């Protein structure tokens, strides 16, 4: 067995700044060991302690110190100092106890006698720590003389000694059953009479693994008192019940009542495990309801957000089962109690779960709760996540109203109040919802228009103002509503003509000209993937003057004339509609003239020097077009303005709804277990025990997940198996051959390096030296080892990962050849490249969020398309597969063929970093049908490493490899 295969029990922390003794000084010092023998023989306790610590560290570093054994036995072992005794336990654990041919060293008999005395020591700490040490011994000859003393410790007055005695008996029974064949019977009797919770837990744990029948017998005798036990014992009982029922389903009825009782335990850990076990043992609605109720109570009562998220995930897993979903639907109101948690992530998951479970039976109650939550957010402004939470609530209510149209009438009046909210994102969500509702639900149009007119003057954001104008222009169909819109517009615009009134105001105040500063231009991406430039202007005008202005007038004087173009379209629509509703020519002309006057005064203002920014040519063209349409009033223009616009919206909403239905259908198909006509039916009562045991053990799976050893399902392609992750580090002709298996966990990388000695010499102090480049950090240096001729060993190294960027691990293997006088030999290893794709996962976000992030992220990487793929759609799918990104552009927008394509992609790393990409590609038709795709991919990210790494990945994988 090589040094690397020995199981390590004790980890010694050596300070990084402490230099190990050099090889020459060690050889000099260890000739007659004067450096250590003097303090070990003659020094005081403090000197002996320090010397012993150095000896332990040197042995751990691979040094063999055979001459020290008798010195330590003679001068250190008899000492009664507790620190010395503790260090000696570590020393005896790591020191070689056998000769090269495998026989026990003679000196160990003396050590054995010393530990027999320690097991009878009056101090309980020394007894207990000695018993813990015995758990680590693997030599039966050393343990045999100590067995009577270990048995006697079971009756010690102190619980610390008794519980360690149980552990010692368990490990000795497991490793050397012949030394204590009656251990299960002994521990069973001990368990019956024991009162201490920790001792009972250890004893019961031993019976579970050593003699399950005895453990079940004991549980049967006290099954009614399980609720009174300590939580550590209850956890072990839950594990036993799970294992027994997993292996033998006929035992379920016997223990399921016990699990039900444990759901009422005072310990959150017991409740969580009991609920998880109950779900695996029974799929009865009452059992699922009890487990779900238990999970909900845990989420509400536990203060740790991580616990809340873990338990929420368990509830979401329950929902995935079709039969369990019906039970959970009755608990929606209980689930909503979790919204009292201030954490945004918990609230997000809770709302999504509630939305998935909502049905026609409980939608009304759900909407009432959500409306209350929305009103609460209006009164609370101090928390930074309040605005985001309000957005989540608005989106949830939006989804409820779309799925259950009857609810829209209750929801709309409450949400309309938020159009005047300072948070533009929440108001934009409300506006989107209102636009969809007014188009879908004809009966609600009067109500929505009425509420819109009420809040119109209070809207603070220009973007929301534009949207509100469009809705009013599109859906005001009565004469009274049209007049109300015109009144509100006049009220919002203030005194006209604007230029003259502003000049009069300026002349009255005679203020000096204010300075206007232009902020740095910001690049935004449009829907076609092209850039638009947005500048931020700041002014030093007095605040009082700003407040006095009506909202629309303020927007125009700030230079935002896009809202003027929107107003012109709205005025044109309502004027054309007014003409069709009112027969009197005088009134028709009067209304048209008023609309045209408003447009003309805005044009005049745009051309003057009063606004902070002059009007753009596009806005001038739009307003001029609207003036022309109103002056001519042709039927064609009437159709375009009053019918075609609404049809476009209708098409867009129906396409969106179709897409949502398609994704829901795919989701439900995933969840539904399809059974083929000729599949065999499995009856639980007729299933053999060995078939039952083949199912996954939840306890084992959770343990593996905690250790980072989750067994991922390998793809059908053999290239995707473990062999694909093996990297050759040295050549076959090198004296030391090395290869590494790179195992990527969530936040760390485990390198399992196989080192093979290909020479006929013994290699001493063979050390794997590693270094990292990028955001990687080596956790600990691998220990040196000795390799016999043609021997091999596995060395494991842990590397911590802090962010998503391409990292490189490089290094070498250094070693001494036994008996050679030359310097240390060195074999340089090939670099190991860590793939960024292990940390990137596809994610979704709205168009607005995408644009906002695109504007905020400062690192951009532009990649030129260089590929052999000739089809646009095929290239996009290839990029999506290579980069793990998700395409946000709807499939309908990408369908068809027009020679070019623009798509937005999005992904998020496990560290919470966002990555955006915009693909703009075209097919150069003039070069023939076989010409490859050309164009650019622009990547944006918050960090430079993410943008560069993703660009490198795209560059490497652009070309399709021919199989």
C-alpha cells in the first residue's frame, strides 16, 4: 500500500510561513538526533511539547525517525501533562508501528501497557481521548490486551467516557470482529439501561450498522416514547426507519406512525428529515399534506435564509409529482405565509411556486393576499429590495389575470396606482399588464380608461408617460373619453404657445443663462442588435421652477421629444376617431385644429433654443406626418392609425401566449411519466427485496452531495464519460508518467493525479508541485511520497474557484533517486485548462432587464464570426450549444429566411455573474449558396475575465468539426 492510500484521520495545520528544515540540516540533526533527544530527555514540559510537535510534523512530511521511538517511550510517555498526552495520541496514530516485513515492533508492547493504564485513569478526559484514539488503530495485536479495560469503560460514571467507549467497541467490532464477538448484545444491554442522550445515540447508531434486528427490537419497545428522546437520537431513528422500509416495504405500516409523530419534534433537523422520509415511504395524500405542512412551518420559523431556500426546493420537488401537486394546491395560502420573509430570493421562489399551484378554486384568495402585499410595499420604502419585490408581485398578478380573466377586474384598480410610482421598472410592468388586459378583455376597457385618466397627471417617468399616451389614444372610443384625453393633455402641457409663454416667464425673472452639462454617451442595443446612443444631461436650473412645470412640458423642455412624437400619434388617432363620432363639421374642425395647434407649438419649441436638447429629425418627420394626416383625413390613413396598430398588438400578444403555452406543454410533458402499452406493471407487494434495494438511497445521495461527489448522469456518448476529463500531464517516455482526472464541483476543482514510476529506482520525496493562473487558489500542498520501482500512486489536490474565467493549472513533479548523489530531478507537467463552461448555466431575463444590463456592463468583447457553417439557424444553435447560453429572442422572430439574423443570448454563472451576447449574422448571398455565415458576436459582462473567457470559448468552437 502506498503512502497516498493510507487513510488520514488527523489533519495538522502547519503555518504557511514556517520553513521546513532543509535536507542537509535534517541529515546532520538526525545523525544522532541531538536536536531532539536533549529536550526530550532533559527539558521541561514546554520544551518537550515543542520538540514533540516538530517530530509529528516531520513524520507527516515523510521522514522516518526510528531512533526516536525509545526516547519518546522512556522520557515522554510517563508524563501526566494533558497537552503531552494529547500530542502523543497524534504521534502514535501516525508513527509506523510495524517492521518492513509487517510484524509489530517490540516497543509497541510498552505503548500498549501505557494505554491500558490510561484507560483506567481517574481523569475522564484522558480516558475518553484514549478511547477515541483506539478507534483509529488498525493493529489487532495492540487492541487485544486492551479489551477488558474498554469493556469496563462502558460502566464509567461520566457520559464522555461511555459514549467514546461505544464508538471504540463499534470500530473494533467492524474491523476485528473476533476481538469482541458479543458486541451487539453488549451494546443492546447498555442501550436499555442508558439515560444519557449522546450515549444512546452512539449505541443505537452502532446497532443500526452492526445488528439491525436488535436495533428494531429496541425501537419496538420504546416506539411510543420516541417523541421524548433527544434530537440526536431521533435523527438516527429516522435514518433506521428509512433504511428498513427502503429494504423491506412490508415494514412501512409498522413505523409510519412513528414518523408522523416525529413531524411534531421540537428540533427543526428532525422535522426536516422526518418529512423527507415520510414522502419517500408513502404517497398517500394525508402523508404528503403532513410533510408539506411541516416544510412550510420550517420555512416560516427558521431564520436562516439558506435553510428556507433548501426547504423551498424540497417543496418544489414535491410539486413536480403530478399526484402530489393536487395536494399542494390546497396549501397555497399556507405557502404564501412565507412572503413575510424579507429575503428577495425566498420571496421569488415562493411566488413562483404559488403561481404554479394556483387553480380556479384558490385564485381569488391568492389575488387578495398579493393585493395586500402590493399595498404594503407602497408604505415601506426603507428596504433596498422593496422595488424588486413590487415588480415580482406585479408580474405574478399579471400571470394570474392572464390565466384567470375573471380576476383582472379586481387586480387592475390596485395596480393602476403604481403607474405614478418613482420606480420605473415596477411601473413599466404595470403598464405592460394594462396594455395586455385592455386588448384581451373588452368588458374592462371603460374601467381601465377611467383609471388611466385618473392617474395620468401623476405619472413621473417619461417612458411610462409615452405608454399611457399610446393606450389612451388607442382605446378611447367614446366622445366623452376623447374630450377627457384632450383636457388631460392640455393640462399636462400647460399654457400654449409654449415658446412665447416660456420667454415671458424668463423675461419676468431675468435669470442668467444656466449651464447645461452633457454626461458621457451610453451605448444601448436596439431590437435589431444595432447600437443607439443615449446621453445623460444634467442642468443647474432651480428645483422650484422644475416643480412648477406640468409634467409633459417638463419632459419637452428637458429635450425628450420622443414623447412628443408619441403625443402626435395619440392626438391623430383620437382626432380621426372624433371626426367619425361627431357629425357637426364645426366641432370636427375645432378638435382637429386644437390637435394641430398642439403639434405645431411642440415643433416650434423643438426648433427654438429653449429645450436642453433640440428636437431630432425623426421626431420632426413623425409630427409633420401627423399634421399632414389630420389636414387630409384620408380613409387609408384612418385605417392605418385606428385599425392596423391594434392588429399588430393583437398579433404580438397571441404569439407571446402561444409561446408560453408551448413552454408549459413541454414542461408538463417532462413531468408526466409516460408508460408504454407493453411496459410491465410493478406491484409493490410482489417486488423482491433485492429489486427494492436497487432504488436510490436518499441518505447516501445527500451525503455524496455534501462531499461534492454527486454522481452525474453521463451522456449516451462514451466521449462524455470520465475518460473525457482525463488530461495527460507527461510523456510516456518520461521517468515519471502523470495524468490527471479533473473533477469539477460547484466551487472547487479536485485533481486526482495518477503518478507512475517508470524507472527501476526507488523515488524518494516525490512531490507534486502545482501553481495556478487566473482566479484559482490551491487549497493545500500535496504531501511528498516514496515510489518503489514501477510503483504508482494517486495524489489528490483541491483548487478553489472564485469567479468565472478561464484558469490554468501548471506545475511539475520533483523527486530524489534513492542512493544517487545528484540534485533533485524535475519533470515539467503540461498545463491543465479549466473550462469556463462548467460554471455557466442558461438563464432567462426580460427584454427590459437585458437592455438595462447591456447599458450598465462596461466590458465588451467583439468576436468576428469565422466558421464553416453555411446556415444561419444552424450557426446560432451551434453557438448556444457551445456556450451554454439561452436565446432570449422568440423562436417566431427567428423563423423564416431573409439572409440575416439578430438574436440576444443570456447566461448566468454559478457565482451570480451575468453574461450577455448579441449575435448579428448574415448570409452573403452574392458569394453563392455554399458561402459560410459572416457577422459579429458582441459579448458584455461586468468583469473583464468573463467577457474574455466567453469570447475565447466562442472563437475555439465556432467551426463545426466534421465527424
